[in-house]
C-alpha cells in the first residue's frame, strides 16, 4: 500500500459527509473556488470561495469521491 493510499484510507476511516475539517488552500481557481489540502494530505475543492494560498479555514465535507480520492467542502 502506498503512502497516498494509507493517507486516503486513514482520512475516510475518520471522516464522513457533514463533518467539519480544517483545510489549507493550495490554489485559487477562477469561478470555481479554491483547491485545498485536508487532513492526511487529501486533496479537494472548496466550492465557490476563492482564498489566498496558505489560508486555513474550517469547512464542512460536502462530498467524498473514493474513485478520484478527493473531497469537496463548503465554507462553515
């Protein structure tokens, strides 16, 4: 099992849709929001809000995509 697989498995074992997590913005995307990194290095998208890279925010998990190994989160 790779480190990425271990991190993903660790994340999904502890988190469910609706949980709140602290994420770090990695990149702002025009019109979409911000790319983020969640706990365990899991990538995702913060929908509808463009923030500066490096900002940390508390967000709610909106979707967990097991096939792509990423999440979607919304502010709050």
